[in-house]
C-alpha cells in the first residue's frame, strides 16, 4: 500500500515538476507524455504541471527547421546539435513525424537517424506523431517546447514533417526558421512555394560537396536573387543564403554564427520580444478554438444531431454553413439550459 501511495505522489504534478527542473530525463519524458495525453483525466494534472514549469521556461533559442524530402534534415540536425553542444549549450530536438490518415501510425525514426546526438547527455530528442493536427506539428508542441526549456535546454529545435502547411505552424512558434534546400538551382526554385521562402530567416543549400558543390553555389545565388523580390519577414534582418555539407560537417559553424547574429539583432531592435508576444496571443486563440471544438464534440445533443446533419450535407440536402450554424445554436442552448 505504501509503495502504491509513493508511486502516486511521485507522479503528482508538484513532484514531477521538481524532478524535471532537477534534470531527471525520465521525468521529462513522463511530463511530455502527460501533456500529450488525450485522456480527459490527465488534463487537470497536465495543466497544473504547466503552471509550475512556466516560470522556468521562455529563455531558450527556438529554431524551426524544415526542407524538402531527401534534403538531409536529420543529418544536418545531428551535426548542428553536436556543434552547439560543443559550445556549451544543451539541445532539445522536437521531431514531428507524419501520421497515417488510415492507421494513425507514424514512423518516429528520427532518434535512430540521429544516433550520435541521441547518445549525448546534453541532448534530448523527442519524436512525436502529428496525429490529426494539421500543420505538421502536434497540438501540444508548444507546451512540450516550454517543458524542455524549463528542464534547462537552452536551444530547442523543432523539425517539421516537410515542405507545405507545416512551415507556417512552426514559424509561429519558433524564433528563427531555417529552410533547407537541395542544390538543384532554378529547377527547384520553381517548385518551392513563394510563401515558404518568405517565412525563412535563413536559407541553407545542403549537400554542397563533391560533384554537387558547384550546383549548390549556383542554387544559393538563385535563391539570393529571388529574395530581392520578396518582402523581408523581419525589419532589420537580411535573410542570408548559405551552403553547407552536413555529411562532411562543412558550414555548420557559420550557420550557428548566423543564428547568434540573428538573435542579437532581433533582441537589440525589440523584434524578438514583440514576436514572442504575438506568438503567445496566437497560441491562446489556437487553444481556445481546440478547446471549444472538443466541448462541442463531447456534447450529447450535438452527437445526437451530427450523424443526421453529416448525411444531409453529404447528400446536398443542406448547406454545410447552415448545418454548422444549427450545431452551434444547439450547443449554445444546451449550455444555457443544462438538463
């Protein structure tokens, strides 16, 4: 009985928070699992845990990294992470894997692809399935980010699932967004959406080695030229375009220096603090939308009507807008007049 009671106490938010702050890696993994849990019973202790850890977060440099498939993101992150650790930092990597829309499963292979980085005590790699969340991140990536910050990791890397909608989501929760591209010059430039390039705070042409090194240089020049026609995301910062070879560890130190220069410039201008505040407000509205949608789905009266309305919408007998309004009105009535 005593052992069972002690186990419950160890799992209590206060005890778990203390262990996370003390650098307990198992407690950190357990805390993230609690935050990511979809079980209603876990929501209250998760909220308590976040409240306890929040005062200790918000100090890390948050770096978003994305790129086209095959660009070498995992190799780059391993080299980059090891370099940053060698400089005295602690690095957390939040790697989001795409989930199958059929089975719900995901590969979660980033930890095996970053073998050397995952063995370092100063690194923490957390692969998570994207689940049903759009945008290439999990719903709780922001909370996870703050938890690893509270645990003492002062550089947090968020790796997205690939080029697409995910870039906007990650750019809205990180301080600097790095876009990795292949050395295919103008051909690839045509295939990259303008909006994605506009989000980048630095463009990196990877695999600049061997026969591809000249092509990488030409590609970098093409991207630099294209940036001249785009409006910069942050005033006072000119987006650099650099080449590197993650495989041969070339250009990694220069990329980290650019990250440090970026943070210094953004901090001096006040843009760093303003962007963090804007992101916090966006996070509030995102969570509000998700919470209201959950409450809507869990409402008994809504569940009773949803199947009928879905069928009517599918058959074209009712407009989706009208059906949505009916569901919202039903929800409002049940909230004002609970049974």
